[in-house]
C-alpha cells in the first residue's frame, strides 16, 4: 500500500501543476486526497433548507421579516383610579405598639400593664358584640390584642358590672381600676379609627364605656390611673350636697328606715343602679325595716369622686322608688 501511495504522489503532483497552469484548483483535477468531496463542499458553501426560526429571524416560508410591536409609552402613566385598574384599598389596621403605647401614656403605666389592660378590654368587648360587629371590630384592632384569649365564647348579659368584673379578672385589676382602664382603651381605639367604636352595636348598659375616661386629679384618678381619694375640703363640700349621708374620708354612709315592703322596693331600685353603673353600695340590712348603704372605693380604702357620684345616683333611685325621707 505504501509503495502504491509513493507511486501516486508524483502523478498527483503533475496533475496539480497542470491544473494550476490552466488556472484551476488542484482538487478540480483529482490531484488531492478527498478531491471527490471538495468540489461538492465548495458548491454548497451556503446553507440549504429553511431558514432558522428565532426572535430576530422570520419563520419558515414567510415572505417578510416579522416586526415587533412598538411598546406603549411609559410616561405619562395612566391614573389607575380613572382607568378602573386600581386595586381595592386595604382595610386600615391599627398598629399594635401605637395603641398600647398610647394606653400606657394615658394611664401612666408601663408597656406590659398597658398591654394587659388593652387585651382584657378588647377581648371582653369582642365577646359582647354580635357576630357581624365582632368580625369587623377584630379586623381593625391589632391581632396581638386578642390572639391569646377566646373571643367567641358566650357572653352572659350581666351589664356594665359584669363587663368591668370580667375585664378586671383578665387583667388582674380591681373593678374601679378596670373600668377606668377599659374606658381609656376604648377611647384610644376610637381615636385610632374614627367611627369604629361608635358604629358598633353595644348593649345600652355598656354605652357608658364609650364616654372618655376622667382625667387625673380632682379626686377622680391619680397619675397611675387608679382612683384618687378626696381630701378633707373636697369631702366636706361633697357631704354638703348629700344631706342624707354622713361619713369620713374612708366611707360614706346612709341609713334607710322604711316599712319592709317599701324597703324591698328601694333595694330593688338600688340594684338597678348597680347594673347601670357597674358598681353599687354595700348593703347591710339589720332587720326588715332598716338598711344601711356604705359607699367607698376598696382599692384605695377611701372615698373618691366616683363614690360621691354613686351616692347622688342612689338618692335619685330612692326618690324614684317613692321612699320618702330616709
């Protein structure tokens, strides 16, 4: 084989020289190896078949190049509200730390105690609402204020007194302090979302909670949010407006002497005051015809402005029952 190749080489060289002298390529005269393929490759330098399809090349069989659509102008952008493409507004949800911080600032306590007061108030208030108002109310207040307690448990209709007692039970506060703190929490919630609290259907005996809480000082509340005792001058002025009452800085007392039937009617009216206000007097009935009312604030072991207000309400209730002069 090698001898044959050596013999072929001079022959191919001659063919190549002859082809060059004639102005042709050596491969065209069969002077090179693979010469039978080279002319075929040379004649097929251009790709045959359909053109490739891509983002910048036309599809097979198309007569013209496809053009990309011109983009829409980016400015000025259309107003979503005018075009109707704006997403629906998300409901306003109060901020947890803002609510608790404001409650703490108003009642003069730290964050944890303010959180406890807010949790207790929101929980009991949610239980007192119907299902529709409860869902709407809880959708607006911070979830952190009601996620630790069940809010869909049955709520017994025990009036304002029951509401305050339940708030005090959860927050570990006396009823007097619990009522003040509950009013403060509800006031803050109302300011955070104007109209929310007012739009809720509350039982009539709970509407007093919507009223703003008393401000510190003047025998109402002290700087910590607890009831503030009356001083001697305030107590004398209060007793001057309560002719049927006596007492000192620790308690106010009124004795009622009536026939048993009338006394029963008076005491029933006094119980209605307890339901309306969430607090009432301590009643001691020595016999069928005599009863003693004692009004005081046990959390401070003293008489406060709330006790004076309660005494006036009791006088009105006694008059309404037709009890006459005590």
